[in-house]
C-alpha cells in the first residue's frame, strides 16, 4: 500500500536549521561573553543559555527521527535485515567522517564519531515496540548519568577522549570506553535522545496519516516547553536548597560551574543530588529532560508552522533546504573553523563569526535549492546505503507504512 505521507517533512528541515545556527552560536558566539562591551556580553550569554547543550541534542533527537523516516521503505522492501544494514552503513560513514574531521586542530569537540555510534546502537530499536523503547530510554535517562559519574570517579577519569580521531582507536579499549561512557558525548546518554526521536517520529507519522499534523505540532511545542521549564525549576530549587544547607560546599561550587558553563559528559561527582541539576552535557535526568523537551518543542513548533502547506515561500524553502544538508554544513563549519582559529584565536569576534557561518550555510542551501540536489555528504550516504542494500534480497510488502511504526 503506497504511503500518503510526504517524502520530506519541511518542519524537520527547519528544525535542523535551528540546530545548525544554535551549534554555530555554541561554537563561536559564546566567545563574546568575555567582551568588554556589555551589550555583546549580554547577547553572547543569552545565546549560551539558548544553545549550549540544546543544539547538539536537537540534532540527536532529529537523528532518531531521520532513522525512522529513512528506513520506512527499506523495511517494507528489504525487511529487518535491510533496516539494520542501512543504519549500520549510515553510522559507519558518519563515524569515519568524524575521525577524519577530528584530526585537524579544530576549535570545538567534533560529535560525529559519538553520533554515528549512537545511530548504530539505536538501529535494532527501529524494529522494537514502542513500550520497549520507552522502558530502555527511561532507565537510561534516570540512571545512566549517575552510573556514568560514579564510574568516572571510581576510575579516576573526569574525561576520556574528546573528538576521537582515528589515532585514538590504536587503544581500542580506551576508545570504546570513551565512546560509550567516559567521552564528551557518550552513547549511554545520546542513545536516549535517538530513542526519543524514534518515538516522536512514530507519533508524528501516525498523526500525519490521520491528517492532524498541525495540532500534533502545537501540542508538542507547548508540552515540550512545559517539561523544559519543569527541569529548570527542579534544578534551580535543588541548587538553592543545597546552597542553604551547605553554602561552602565544594560540590555545590562544582555544580554551579557545571550548570553555568556545561560539563563534559557527566557531572563531576556521583552525589545523588547532582543528578537533579540541568547542567549542559552532563547526562543527568534533568539535563536530558530539559534538552529533550526543548528539542521536541522546536520540532513541534516548526511542524505546526509548515503542516498542511502545499507551497512554502522562497525564504522558508531556502532555510529548509539548508537544514536538509546538516552533515555537509557541519563539516564545512568545522573545516572553516581551522583558519579562523589560526588567524583570530579562540576569542575572536563571536557574533561576526556566527553571522558569517549562518550566511555561508544559506549560500550552500541556495546552491542546493537551485540545483535541486542533496548535500554532497547526504548524497554519499544515500548512495552507499542503496549499494549496501543490493546485498539484501527484496521481499513482498506484508504490511502498510504503519508496520514501520508499530507500537
């Protein structure tokens, strides 16, 4: 039975663009926080609060959604084996690009190796019922951050591995441990976001089939915002309570620093109350709730604004096309940061660099829109997946699209 769903959801591409410009801000604009100009400092601080920890996790949730959408037809035509091979190829290519991109002296941590590994681990869950995904994702969200922090304390490791270039895998045990647990973007945390994305995509597809996508988008936008606010409130109340009981506590100062400046994959100690702090990149339940909810809210808002529209204005199509090439633009951004870092240093003019990156991304998007092409790296992955699937025999479709989103 042919699908009545669109080949692409414009709202998701708009959300990817939001993630891109947020990532640019997290990497570049934040330099202005140290500016002597109070307006620049305030703007950069605001950009930090909006983007740090949320841009990367928005990418991760969208990544889980992309896995569902990209494998709908594969599952119908090639079955479960085809789905697993398609995801494996995607993940390995992303990881390989990440190892190459991590070799030069870029000024940020490259996330691609972690992201590709999390995609591979998430692959089997595309075949799982939603209740199992909720169970596994919930357990990881609740206890993964505490386990991670406690393990690092026991091992005497605060951070192990950053961007994970190919050379790091000369010590496979250490590299694998960093990839899964002790790195900056460990799979134990990022898997939760991809699983959330799988669930959100399933709900979106079912709703779209019933013609209620706009309403679904507004519910997701408002609901996501409410849960993000809840996480922030719990975190703030916890810090205030601990501060009242132990104002001179060293752990309190560590928690405040983590909340204001971000962490490196886990909180600095395994103390239970630290898991209630919504510190960026810490993997605590409150961090996951805050950033995951923000991601759902952005996705819902962008979906609500574009649902049921047959024709989008050129500026919207330009932004959507730009967002549809996130890997290409991410790699271009990282490579551009090398000469920028060498010429201006890590404390260069933040807002100007951010604006240049946004403009550059839109230029790439305009070219792709005019040519009606995918981004070159997205096209590479698509061709590679199609080639790998030639090894999997076709089968008769035994169920409609709903089978790919079974509950």
